[in-house]
C-alpha cells in the first residue's frame, strides 16, 4: 500500500480526483518494505501457522515456527515473495481506489460510502495483479514439508507452474480477492467514519472542524479502522486452507472457497474460522503505525503531501 492519507475529508469541498504522486508511490513501497522486513512478516508467518494448523495453541505455533530456523523461521517467504508484494501492491491500490472513490462521489456517495467503494475496487485489483501468486508462495513456504534437500523457493514455484500453470501459482486467488475487497472496504470506510466521529465529538460541527484534526486523531482513526477490518478472519482462514501444503486424511484435493469452508468447519467448528486472529490484529496495528504515523512524517519531511 502507499502511505495512507489520514487527512480528514471535507464533505463540503468540491469534488476532485486524487492526483497520484510518484514520490508517494516510492515512499509507500519503501515503508512497505520496512514494515514487512521488521515485524510484518513474523506476524504473517504466525498468523498463517495458526490458520493452517488450527489445533495448535499460540505457544505451540511459535515453537513450530522457531523450530524451522529459529529467528529466520519467522521470515519464511520474505524474499522474494513478500518483498515483491510490498513493492507493488501500494501502486495498484492507490491508482484503483482513487478512480473508484472519485466516481462513487460523483454519483452522490458520501465520503464514508466512497471510501468503501474505493477500498473494494482497490482490494480486488491487488488480488488479481500481484498479491495472488505472492500470497500463495508465502503460504507454501510456511506450510510445506521441509526436506533435507532444502529446495529453493524458486524451484518450488517453477515446479508448481510446470504442473498446474498460471492457475497453480494463483491458487486461492478468489479468496484473496474477497479478503482484500472486504479488508480495504472496511479499513477505508471505518477509518473515514471514525475520523468523522472523532472530529465531530472533539471539534463540533464548525465548517473548519476537519482542519483542526491532530496527528493523534488521524492515527487513532486509522488504528480503529485497521483493527476492526479483521472481522473477516474467516475468509483469511479459508484462503490459507486453499493455499496450504499441509496434508491430512480426507482433505479435499481441489479446494474451492466452499470446499475449504466445509473442511474447516468439519475439522474445527466455528472457532476454526478465527484461528490466527490475534497475530492478524497485531499485523494490522503494525501496518497502521508504519503507513500512517511514519507515512505522515515522511510525506511532511519530503514535501510530498
């Protein structure tokens, strides 16, 4: 994602299409790489471990990840897949969400609804461009059986491509699209709603109230949006199950969204759909801190607002 613009939206301002700044895209890619290379990938790995091995406790998942390479175990899938994803997904989101939000506002939508529409369009575009195969390969790295020959991640990707083609390395992409669509619709929409609520409660209904919002107000709204957007954890568990390399007796060979949902429920009941929710919330908070707080700071520093 590009650095998230946490500036409140003035509902009375004339409609203008958001201009895409290439400096902001570069800044967003840099912040994404920092985010995923620090705490982002460990949260992602633990989340995937819990979602794929739903009988494990958090402590058991941490122990399993540690056993795959100690500290390096928490960075499985980072190079190159998480880096490719981090460097590209922001541009896709920013371009697409900007177009969808603008046309929604032109059609009469409020900033809240426009944010939801923009987030949905941007999230779907992310899934079907760069995130589908990157997410699949990251999940493969976390869930595959590690052999003594220690095959490279590139060889594994090439073998999957030879066997199953483009569809093989994009396995689970429809679930990724549903996750990204609902995730960004929630994050954009809830953040907009939280901003409007915070501004109204602190500064009233004055015409210039949106100009008085502080950095803390903006960060709080974004954190609320990031945390509450994790309501769709069931589709994330389904996505992991579709892409997982874990073998189990009776597990369907060809996983559709409905087949994966049925399998998760059969094996673990309703609670199975919420495995990995805690590290995912932690991931959302860390992403928000990097992309909002650091994003605002560096946009001011480099003059790219």
